[in-house]
C-alpha cells in the first residue's frame, strides 16, 4: 500500500475487524449456548468453540493471502533496489 494511504488502510482494516467481531462474536456465543449446549452451564463450551472456530478461520484467511503478500513485498524490494541504483 502506498505510504500516503497506509493510515487509511489501517483504519479501514480495524473498522472491519471490530464491526465483524462485535456483531458476530456475542451472537455466536449466545446461539451456541442456547441451541447447542443447552443453557447457562454451556457458556464456557460456547466460548471455547467460537474461539477455536474463529481463530481457525483467521489462520485460513491469513494463509490464503500469504502468497499475494510475499509477491508484494518482493516487488517493493525490487523497486527499492532499482531506485537505489
């Protein structure tokens, strides 16, 4: 991302992450507690389940985007080397 847009990109990223986690997280825990684990005694299992599923999804998404990230970093380094020469 160009330097002049880095702050805006970061802000958009954090906005999306916070909106998604704030809306989906509590709702998922509540639904799992009521529908799957059968009441208040299952809250801990709902928290564990949503954490494991959420972190697994995050790792999968990061792994999916890793290739493009590596290519971008290599292109940026090549451009920096070309400018320095």
